[in-house]
C-alpha cells in the first residue's frame, strides 16, 4: 500500500493492515537515524456520528437528507470509518521519546470524508478550549518561522491557519455538493463545511497548525513526495536554527505563556531578535490652518496601508483612517488630561440595573465580582495608549498608529509618566536598548506586569506653533520626537471665478509677509482659512468670520497693527473698518475738547479702539448676512495685495475720516 492509498482510505481494516508498509515509505524522506514517526488513526464512533447528525450538520442539509429517507445510521455509513489519519514525523534530537502532548511536530494528515490532505507543522493543542486563541498562538509562531526563513533567504512552507479551515471549507479545494448522488446546492451553495464531518478533537488539532499546505487529493505520488521533502527541510532548519524551536522546553514555556498572555509572549519573542521596524515618533508643527491634522492622518494611513494615495482627496484620508479603527486611534491633548486617562487607572462603576434575579450574574459581571444592584464597585480602566500598545504587541506583523492632536496643549510629562523613556526607537521591543515599564494595575490573567513599547506602534502629533500661551514641549521630550514643519501653501489656492476676481494666493502671501514682519513666522495664517473659496462672496465671508477674528487676537491692544496687515488707511476710499475721527468722538463722549483734556493731563491713544466693520463690507444684521455693497467689499480685499490705487484715494473734498453717520457699522 502506498502512503497516498493510506491517506485516502475510509476503511478501518485497510488502515490497520497497510499501516506499517505506508509508514516505511516515508523513510525515504524522514530517515530513521534522524526522525521518529508516530501514527494516529482516529475512527468515527457511534456517538461521533450521532452528534454530527443531530448537532453539527447544517439544518437545511439535514432536512433535505431526511426528506430522502436518511437517518443517523445512513449518515454514519456515508461518513465511512476513518475520521482522520495523522502521521507525525519528529526530530529525535528534540525528543528523548515522542510525546504527543508536548512540543511541535511535522504533520501528514488526511480527512478522507472531506477529501482533504494537509501537510505542515503543528504544536499539540493540550486540551485548549478556545480554538481562536489557539489559532492566534499558532500564527504568532508562524511569524517567527517566516522571519527566520526570510532572513536566511529560504522559502517558507505553507500558510497560516484560519478559523475557516476548521469551521468552514477553507481546506476543501473541491466543494462537496452531492451526498450519494443527492445534490445539496439548493440548500448549501458552497457545499458541505468541514464542521459537518469533523469532531471537536480534529478542530483542536487543526487550530494548532503553525504552517499548513493543502494538497489536492488527486496529487501524484511523485509530487506528494516532492512536497514532503520541502516540509522535511523546512522542519529541520527550524529545529536547528530558530528560536524557540531550538529546545523543547523553551518552546513549551513560550507557547504556554502565549495561550494565557499573548502580549507578554510577543514581547518575549521580540526581545530575542532585532526588530526591522523603525518606529515613527513625529510632530507636525506650523501656524493654524496649514493642514497639520490632515498630514498626521494621511501619514498614519500610509503606515498601516503602505500603498495608500489620496490623490489630493482630503476626505479619503479620513475615511481610510476610520476604516482602520483597530490600527489607528486619535486623541486630542488638553490641560486637564493626565496619565490616568491615557494609560491606566482604577475607576468606580455604579450598577444602575434593575434586575429581577434572572440577570444577576450578568449584573455582577458588569460591575465587578461581588457587586450588588445599585452598589459601587471598581474596574481597571485602560486608556487608548495602553490599548494600542497591547494590540501592537499581539499583532507584530501589523502597524499601529496613535495620532495626538494639539500635543503641546497637555502636560506631556504628567500624561505619559513612565512611558517617556520608552518612546525612543532604540528603547522599543526588539531594538538595541529595550526598556520596559511596570503597569500599576496589571490584569489578573497576565503573568507579567511589565510591558515594552512595541516597535510597530507609531506616535504622530500635531502642534500649533502660534500657541505661545501654551507650554511648548520640554527639551527631554523634544529630543524624542522628530519635528516636521507644515508651512502655509498659498500656491494651492485659487483665483475666484467672478468678473472682478480675488487672487487668494496673493492675498494670503501678502497677509503672511506682514504678519511675519510684525510678529514672527509662527503666527502666519494657513491656507486652510481660504481653501475652497471659489467666489468673492466666500472670500469676504472667510475674512469676516475667520481671518479678522484671528488678527484681532494676534494684535489685541494694538489694533493699529491689524490695520497695517489689512492695508487699511484713513487716506483710502475703500476701508474694511470704520475709522472715526478721534477728536469728534472724544468730544461726544466727554463733552470736552481734546485740547482741554490734554491740558488736564490726558494722553490720547495712539491707535483706535473697538474697530467696527463697515456695513458696506459686511452687514451681520441683514436677513442673510453679507456685504451691503459687494463691489466695495471686493475692492477692500483686492486692495490688500494690490496696494494703493491712486483712483481709490479719498477725494480731497472728503473728510479724512469717515463717521458713523457717513457709513453704518457692525
């Protein structure tokens, strides 16, 4: 009997009679001086068949078979006698003797009824009940093997195991759509699932596969042995060169830890090897409105999805960021934020449920062990940063990003606490000088309270450089971040499409040159204040609602400088603000001439106070707010970057200053 005959048969007697001959045929690939081979033939029992028929077989399929006269016994006959065949070559240098409940093993497996043959490497399930968790552990070890093979320039054997392999038809290359000539496509379009023919025992074994390759049941013997040879070479390399395969005890310790605490196991693994990931710890800084948040979000998406290109579409960057919610998180710093909010703390929980007794267990679970309805209990709160650290440790093959908006508005030393030292790229897991930090409130299920900052977690911040009233990043933290300037980009702004257009780029450039001269470059205005303006009316509205209020804040107490920035002069015919004559205004208020007041010691203000916008430029009291004279308003804006047009100088017979009677105010 050939090895393929053994793997394909559904007969118990054929398995028993051909076992020795078939196993010996494997010796050409697994010689006896290096390898031992154990066999495990698992046969269906009456209870197996009954459970599959009553509980596992999908109801619609079962009902159709029942309509054809099938019952439990008929389904048992169709299943055959062999549940699965499992041949386990093992490296003798790792085992004093083969132990089926320990270590890792080469697996040559077949599920005859499903017409499935698989090759790979698996660790024993050790009665693990959570199959998805066991699959995660298997995938973790797959990543180790994959990295090692890649560094050695060798080909990886197989792929990762997934839940579809043990619950659906991930292993079934040819769907089973007929059962003894009875078509089931009308009730199960994808055919039978593996779940319909397998027991929990097989489910556990499949979940323990580290690396798996499905072989067509029609494979030729020559091709089959070719695949076996690749598997043997792969297993031998791992056994001799790759941690944790170099020792059985190391492997068992690691796998046991991973089943209980994946994050700690991942950290322990990464501490044993150098990480190829270069962590991004960056701050985008610049004046308001330059698109710092957009730059941070776009960079975050590119880190988790390297091929992403928004093609200038701002919306797509934020859409993608939200789609990657497991890998991307966003938080805004503010003065009251602290370590307990971002990392960990203990928080009270009040149970407000009104239970009739039937949900008592659920209520206790929600508020803590031993809590009673209406009582107070406490829970450990994990902030967004700690949650992202755990996710990154559990998924070393993915990238994770935390975007911190307005990073200089919070006290970084108080917020990050002991994590400050771990931010640097060379202090991360897998780097040259890893530093762990101790959790104040570790989970009860965790075996270790120390966590390491993973190399695949990136921090990207934004900082408004004009916020001088907010403490900037101190020197200890500044050296841990890369600072990237995001300056205004007036070139991306458009010329409006009106007959007498406004050049938004020239407007922004002129305002910023004046601000830089009077204050500094950090207080310039970003292109975001005018981006998207296509009409003159939109520009005027942005000037009133966005630009002028910002300038008022910049030049509070010295609004004459704001007039310089906006090119407003008493000598001009077009002015954004109403400039009242100081002497007449003074006389109205005090009923005393300005000269008389000066004799009494009064010193006149050098700049106007309480500047009011001319209603011709903008009238907020209208039913629909806007300029009373749009042509006048446009001329005021164009005047900012065109300079003084001789035709726009106020006529000589006009008063140098306009008054409230000459023009309305808002």
